[in-house]
């Protein structure tokens, strides 16, 4: 038995304790159903801000809206002092209608012309991905006859350090160092573009790489100041951790069990069809790397930001002091970490079958599109909310959770999950902490299954997500 | 003893009998194989020599490539230096800063692997071995891949030398204990010892998963090691870094052995295993563990875990006795008038690079770190001149100004620092 017990915040515990309410909701809205906790997002926001204050630096937080489509969260953040990061024209329309004004919005990612045009007309900060995109922005400005200047971040893709040599993966977004230097020269006399600063978004959680990227951004920022530009700060993107699990030992034991089961074919399989979750055995040795992120983290997102600010950059010294000394703001774009404990996905057990190789497969009334973050496995166990008056029977082995598509590879969890008791049709499973990227990032109406409803939960009551009224403290 | 080449000094290390009060066992004699006597200080000197010796000709025009975080890299580099070559190590495991410094010093090129991805790309191999193979594939003629985790020469050198020496010195050995990294030294040496005594019990030592012990892997990591043969070990003992350091100190203080944390881990693993069988024995048995290297380059590793052992009590500082003197504060609203009236010497306490980028006109730069150490003994100011101190937020400058005022220096503090100055849009200058 290898459980992965989730961390459950008290506001979620409270909802789950009312089993009648859960079953009532499932009857009313169908499966799956998503629960959203807007206040949890505000709490996370203020914890990030506390870190900035404790380091006495100016910090700005752009909520990465792509991580969850909830309107309730947007409406609640619109009345806070958060800013928002949008990655498509539709996202921009939604945040505008939720109450964010242009100065509180940043546009990132690949952009088509109508996205850029709408952003320009609202004076949104554009996070520019390439020299060519900058040309397009300038051209569209002229077409629109704009007179006010357009604020931009210039995204970097290349980070060098004389002190550390890191194997670089290829990167498709952003400017090279050379391109960034040319752009500074070009922008120094520009009336069209207001240079906000350099930005980056690392595909890694390595502390060392982040420091190298910060160092590179600061080096270029100083060069920009030298040519007469007045950057406001640096934008270090998101990628802050969130911890999903209660017990570090459970996490390590689970991963060892996956690897051991691959090496020894006599052991029970830990992944569907011995697919290995990214690992495989080659001549008795484990190769490959995990198709899941670290669901257990020994530190939380706020401690991680704290560490970044306390870190020593090889040339510039302690990051917070350098930002203070140069009067620079630190911008961050958290998604997952800001949505920590802000969402739950509920799904109903439809049927249970025994596979050809005698594994138990539990079919849920939801599919992979309802809980999928780019093929990453969800590594925390759902909580069981039993159907009424059901008998309980101790489970003898783990189960696999299948989706409701007619596809052999449609699994909600292709890892084995160990429940204490056997599941029955009608049981509800509650996946904890799905708001960041898992809940609806890839949601679709595949084979005409409906999209899931979202309901927003607040103190003593609830509403449909889009009918949520923001709360004021 | 006259050596023709430093490599002649690799191996032939002594065995040291550990006093029984140090290990506490009644019926077992415990011996340390002193691999720290090797010329570059570790058991890995043998591994590196065992792997490179058959390829010395190639060192003329090739460089060695390896994934090593410490001792193997050091030994490979030292040998490569002798033959006009050098080492490139691709790793993400160098967690001991001293090890990194020494490697850089002797000429190793260190390349770090990228961290684990949180923005997941299912098409990215994300496998360290793949990175090394890609690097070699770029220019196959350029590299000798020593491949310590898979190369059987690593095991063989310990079979040929380490194990043989133990048998020559001790004859029959009953228990052999070694930390598992590449697993080459334990496997090779124990195979040789087992030939002499087929009843030999071999114990491997690994680290706890959430922990880090230099040169030793955890359970999952051993599964990736090509040389690792789990069936060879009677038992694999898991130890943590905290207890390993305690065991290391026992060796240092009780046995006169200046052992490092990894040796402490092997010693601890040995005791943990042996104490369970000690009382069941009726005759005296012999156990050997590998003392793989020395303590010196792990001081920062030890400081992280046992700061009290390094017992640095902070010395007295000028800051200890300062009470903030509000009289020293000049508010941002009156600052321009105040400067005009008083013509102070404006002293900016920020780093030079920040000062050059933007500063108050006619100020001078005296970085806080320098002033801080100076103030413990003296100060650079005269009593006749008014001084205005400027820092990022007006905090350090308040401290310095209050201290100086007490010393009869006419010192003042710009409230809110350079940030307040900038927020008022007051003029800044830059030096290019």
C-alpha cells in the first residue's frame, strides 16, 4: 500500500464534510464538478506581498490567468491590488470585463494581430517574444494612430554567467542577449515604446538557473539605464512551487515503488500496463525521468520567493539589496502557486471492471481533458465521499482510474492508487488542489461530453462561478 | 621510498584497526581501509587510474568526459594534467562548494545540468546520460568517456588492487562494508575478499532519500547505476547525514582518523549492521570498511548541518551599541534646502555598480561593507564637515549616522534613502 495523502486546507475540509451537499451538487450539476475558492487566492496573494514587504522591495504580482478559467477568481482579484497576465485575445476580453483596467494587465505568449491591437488600445503592458513581434507592435501602433506610448517587457531567452556553465536547452520564446542589446539601442530615443524592463520565464525550478537568469536580466537592465532608458524592474515570471502532499516519506516510498516494480517483474505493477510514468528499465537499470512534477515540496511558494530574494547573485550580491539599491521593482507571474488550495474537482464513480491482467479499473464520469496539465500525472490521492448506506470492505490492492472516453489510453490516473476501502459505483472522488492548470487547461467537449460546471464557494454559501460577487474585507 | 611518478603512489594503502571503545563491538574487530592515503586523497584515485591507464595514449589528443561531483573528477583531472589532457564534468550533483573550487583550481571544466522542468515537455529526454551522449556525439573524436557508473574497469581495479591488499594484510575477512556510489569499489574489493572467504557478508550503505551524503546514492539512485548488483549484498543499510557526521567525529576523536562525512556514513552503516550480530557471536570476527576520503573539503557541508561544531561566536560589532538618534534624520521634503544650506559631504553607502548607475549629484561612494568593517576600529570622517549618509531605504544610513553622531561627527541620514529621492523625481546622475 502506497498512499499519497493530500494536504487539505480547512476551507476545503469544511465543504467535504457536508456529504449530503456534495451529493446534491453532483445530482444538480453532473460529473465532473469543479469547486472554486476565490478567497484562498487572495490569501495567497497577500502572503506573496508579505514576502516583498519583509524584504522591503517593491513587488508586483501578475496572476497567470491561463492557469484557470474561473471568472469568480478574476472578479475577486479585480478588487484586490493584483495585476493579471493574459495569453490570448479572449483572456484579455474576460479580464477587461471582470474589471481590470489596461495598466493592470500584461499580455504574454504568442500574439496574433487582433490580440495585439486590443492590448494596444487598452494600454496593456506587452511582454514581447521576438524582435519581429516588436516590429509588428510598432506597425500596428502606427495604423491605430496611437499617441500614448506602449509599455513593454522584453523577454530574454539566453542567460550567460561567467561563474556557472549550465547545459542550455533550446528556447523558442524571447530575445538573445545580442538582440536585447540592439533593442535597447533602438528604444532609447523611441517615443512609441516605454521600456518596462526585461523578463524571463524559466521552464525549470532550479534555484541556480533562476539566479543566473536574474543576474543576466540585471546586467542588461544596467546597460539599459546607461543608454538613458528608465526600466521599472525585472520580471522573473512564475514557476513557483506548490506542495500537494502531507508526508514526505509517502512521496519517496511511492516513487521507489514505481522504480522497483519496473526492475522486478514479479512485483505488482504501479503504473498502467507497466508504462512507468516516464521511467523504464533497460538491462535491469532505471532510465528516463518522471512524467510528473514534485508533488511534495519541503518548502512552499512563499519560502521559495523568500529564497530568491535572499539569494546571492555572483556579481551583484544579495538580490533584494541590489533591487533596493537600484530602485527596481520585482514582477512575478504566479499561476499554480497563487491557486494553491483554491480548487477541487469532484467526479462520480460509474463502474468498476477487472482488466485482462487482473488489475482493478475504476471508471469515472470525467475524462483526461478534465484533469490534465500537458500529460503530467496528478500525484495526490482523491478523497472518497461514499454513497449513502454503502457497506465498507477493505481494499486488497490499488486501482487505476479510467476516464469516460472510448480510448484505451484515457486514464485520469495511470498510476496505481491505494484506497483504504473498495470503491463502489455512486461514490464521489474529490481531487484536491486542482485549480492550477489541472482543472480546465485542456478541457474539451470531446465525444460531446459536456464541459464541467464550476461553482464558487465562499464563507457560508455558494454560487455559480460566473455569478460570484466579490467579497471585501 | 622513492616514487618515479605520482601514479605509482596510488593504492597500497594501510589498514587501521579501530579501537574497540570507538565502535563498541565485543566480538568483532573493525578495520578501516585507509583510502584517504591515496595521493589525491580518496578511493577514487584508484578508479580514475584503473579507467584511464589502458587509454593513456589517447590522452594526447582527447579530453576526458564524466559525470562526477567530486573525488572521481579530481583524480581524473590530476591524471589528465599529467598527460596533457583535461576533464569536462557534466553534473548536477556538486553540492559542496569546496569541491567545486578545487576542481576549478586544477583546471576542470564544470558544466551543470538543467534543473527539473516544471513547464513539462513530454518530448524532452531530461536524462543526464542523454546530455553526455549528445555532447560526445557532437565530436566523437574529442572525448574519452570514463563512464564510471557503467565501466567495468572501475570494478576491476578494486578487484585487482583494493581487495587483494585487504586479503594480503588480513587473510580471512567476515564482513565488508562500503558506501554505494558507483558501487565499483565495494563490489570489486568484496569480490576479491569473497574468493578467499566464500562466507563473506557484504553490506552496502545508502543515504536516506530526502538527505544528501557526498559520494553516496539513495535507494532510487542506485537503481540507475550500471555496476550496481543488488543480489551481491546481504543487506543495504540506509543512514542519514546527521548520524553519519556523529560517526565521523568518533573516528576523528577516538581513532585519530581525519575522516570525511562519507567515511562516517560507511562506519555508521558498519556499526548499525554489526551491532545486531555482535552478541550472537562466540568467536572473534573481522570487519573491513572503506575510509574513502578526508574531512577538509567538507567544512561548509558540516557547517550547514552542525554549525555548533564550528563554534563561531560573532565578535563584537560597532552596531551592537547603537541607538537610533532621530536628530540625525533629514526628511525628503526638506532635503534640497538642507543640502543648499549645509553643503554636506554626501556619502552613498550602496555598491559601486549601483552608485555608478544612478546617484545624487556630487556624492561620493563608500560601500557599506567596507565602512562596516572599518567602523569596528575607526572612521574616515572629520569632525568639522557635515556628512549626509545615503543608502537604499534610509535604514543602514540611520544606523551609521546615529553611531557617528555619538562619536562627535556631524552626521545625518537621508530618510527613505535613494528610493525616496527617486520617488520625489529629484535629479540623479550617472557615470558611464
